[in-house]
C-alpha cells in the first residue's frame, strides 16, 4: 500500500485523517512538532485503528531535518496540515504566522521536488473567500483580500502550490474547509483547544461542562433569519474522508488539472442560535448564553456549494449537525 506523509498529523483534522488513512490500508508517517498537539494522540490513533503510524517530531521550518526525512523515508504522497490556525492570534503575531505557514510549506515543497513526490493535498480554508457576494460559495467565487494574516497565509499557500504544480509537473489538491466540528465516534480523539477557545463549538461544550460560565453570542443584528451569523459546520470525519478521496484521485491519476480546488462543507448554513439549539437537543443540556456585540472581523454568512466535490471526488457529507455536536459533547466529557 502507498505510504502517505501527514504533516500536523497529531492535530485536530490531521489525527482524524490519519485514522481514515490507516483504516483504508494506507501506511502513514506523521511529522508534527507538537506545538499545538499532544503526543498521547498517537496512542489513541493506535487504539482506534490497531496500527501505529511512524512518528517524527520536528518542525518543518528546519530545512535540513525536512530534507533528511525525505532522504530516509520513501513516501507516495503528502497531506500537509501543519500550520498555525488561530485567526485572532495571527493579527497580533503576523510574522510568526507567515514564517510557520509559509517557510514550512516552502521547505516541504523543496524536499518534495528533490525527492520526486508528485501527490500533495493542502489544507486550505473558506477564509480565502472573505465575505462572498453570492451564497452558497462555489470554487469560482473571487478571492478577496483576506481579513487576517492567517487567511493571507492560506491564500499565499494556494498561490505557491499552483505555481509549484505547474513548473514542476506535480499533482495538487487544495481543500477549502468551512467550519470543522465534532470528534471521532470513539471519543478517543477530538479537538484540543489550548486556553480559552476561539471557536464556537469548543466554547459551547466547555460551557456545558462548566469550564466556562457563559457563552457570548457575537451579535444578533446581522441580516440573517434570527440576526446571528451563519456558518457551514462540517463533521471532522466527513472532512477526513474527503482527504482520502482526494489522495486516491491523485494516486490514480484521475485528476483533470494539475492544481485542483474543492470546497468542503455541508452546503447548509446554520445560525449561532440554531447551533445552540441543536447542541441542547443533542446533549440534553441547557446552555447558558448571552448576546453581546459583534466580534470584529466576523463575516455575516458563509456556506459551501459542494457540488464540485460531490461530482469529482464522489464525496458527500453524511453526518448531521446534531450528530456532529453529539460527538463533540461525548469528547468534551472525556476531558473533564
Ligand atoms: N461565535 C460566537 N461565540 C463564540 C465563538 C464564536 O458567537 O464564543 C460565533 C462567531 O461570531 C461566528 C460563529 O460563531 O459567527 C463561528 O465562529 P468560529 O470562531 O467557530 O469560526 P469562524 O467562522 O470565525 O472561523 C472559522 C475557522 C477559521 C477560518 C474561518 C473562515 O475557525 O480558521 O472559519 O471563515 F479562517
């Protein structure tokens, strides 16, 4: 079976994707610097799948070490997750974000070029669209100037990869995630936010668990059905599955273009109040929340047109919002 390098493979989406790859029979090597992940996730992956991926602890910014990895390990493809991802933090530490997300990527691509790695999946984000003029958002929607330095690193990463694919004759797929949520059904792996969560779902589950006193709902004066902002919440295992499908497309030479882009979302938008209600139903708990001012930088609404992924990757999300939230809650309960 092909061997796949997963960078950031102990992180949130990375770890769930590693599980899907192993369950599908792929061999997996993980590079992770543990900057925003935990070593125990490796044992949990083994507990779920019965297989232990190779693990290499280092930072992709170390070019020499990155080259050494490729010299010593033959891999057939790369899924590149390793990056910093906190929107707010990127606004106060822009240079760290550019360095982590772009230098790491450049070192990886240099090594991929030298060691003839042809198949690469890149972890991108719907943040590249900003506030789109039309909803749902398809892949042809214009890329607007990103609000955050994090968003800019994803836009630049995509530009770099497009050039790389063309000049060096590589096959690359960029996957633009909408809002990833939930945990593995075993509740052995899930999202592990450090400190106070920025994202809605971990804040909700921590509030329900009594770790946070109250959820702040950022704004109820948006032009939406109930005044709160709309997002497309996609289950992390559905996302993981899309990576495996993308990889198989590249390995089988089924891609039509050298550089392809897919939106990964459910196609349905939910307001913050709808998410709260779905969570209360899924968990059987009542959530303490209050409406506060809008959060600066937030857009009104984003949800995906996912027909391209359905048609070309054969991917359709299978998990409801309620079910995804139930897994997030089961996972949260293991963390108390
Ligand atoms: N929200 C709250 N209270 C909270 C946290 C969030 O009301 O405590 C609201 C936000 O205002 C927003 C929605 O819940 O309307 C979702 O917020 P998240 O922070 O969970 O997600 P975002 O849509 O802001 O950000 C996500 C990813 C980013 C990515 C961005 C692209 O986390 O990595 O989508 O739009 F850049």
